[in-house]
C-alpha cells in the first residue's frame, strides 16, 4: 500500500460496485481512510469490509441516496464525526436511461437530473466551505466521455446534456476556488465494462470497444498524486477503438430491465 494520502479522508459515492468500488479501492491503496456511499446497504458493507481488510485503512459505509438532500447532509456529517475532516470528494454516483427522446419516460428526467447533476452540485456545496477554511482539497467528478461527442450520442441526449452542464459547472468552479488551494478534476471515461454497460448488448458484443476500470483508476491516482501546484482540470479516458465519428450507442437499443 502506498502512503501518499496517509491521514487523508475521502468520500466516494456510488461506491458499492463498478467504477465506484474501483475508485474507493484506489484511494484506500494510497493510504486514505474512506467513506463509501451507495443506496444498497448490504453490498456496501461487504465491499467496505473487504477494502478495509485489504488495505489496512478505516472504511465507513453509509447508505445514501444522492437525490435526497437529507441523505447527503447525513453523509457529510457522519464522515466529519468519524474522521474529523473531508480532504477528498469523489462524485461518482450515476444513473442512465437509454431511449430515443420521444419514447423516454418523462419521470426519468427528474431522476437523471437529481442524480447526475444536482447530486454532484449539492454534495460539493456541503463540503466546499470546510475545504476553503483548510485551504486545500480535491474534488473529483465522474462526468462522461459522451460530452466530447457533437452531436450527443443517440438515445443518451438527456443523460449526456446533463453531463455537459455538469462539465461546464465544474470548469467554472475550478476558477472560483483555485486560489483557495482546492483542485477540481473531471474524469471523462468512454464506455467501460461494468454492470451498466453490460446491458448495452450491441456495444458490449465487441469487447475491443470496452475499457476496464483500471484505466479510470490510473487517472484518479494521477489526479490525486500530482504536485500541489498542479491541477488536472479534465482527464478524458477513451478506448482507442471507440468510433467517435458516429454515435457510440446505436439508435435501436434494448432498454435495460429495471
């Protein structure tokens, strides 16, 4: 285990599986204590115990629905009670919804907005003042490689447009808080081999177009270990075989079962 982040405390959302679990492991491997947040308590506790045992750090699992402000407040408060401070925030929780726009259920819009945009912005707002007082902090945010597409990928225009808005917000936030010693980094991954993308049958049929979480873990490790006067503002992690000249997600796509 590296000790580069020894004594630091990180929050990771959406941490019970997939990319979030990988990012929580990465932070723990660098020596930081970790609060892991996810909606489902059972798998979250199992993952937390696994990571704590493997990396010999303290791991606090907290059930949290990022669409609920009271859950986010509880997450921050319990982390501060346990560890005394929050040095690193990794916003990773997200949901997807793949439909042609005219078929997309209207109720999906609010769920996507509250999870993929407001959940990030609210949680940042809850930790930022303590970071300003400490004159240090790192806020890492899972945006999306789809924001590099113009036009946005078919079937993903609501999801991706919210991520475009998030990306713009984070760029602006960087300029606002950089003089307070706070780093803001956006990760823009391409299609990654997780449970979510496993539902995209026409995409995952060609494994050469998929990345493993290892590439994203390496990007996070880089962002957290660069010199103090350096801030990687955005890191795009794109599979070499991704066909950016046309939409990644095919127009006709079976929607994941709920």
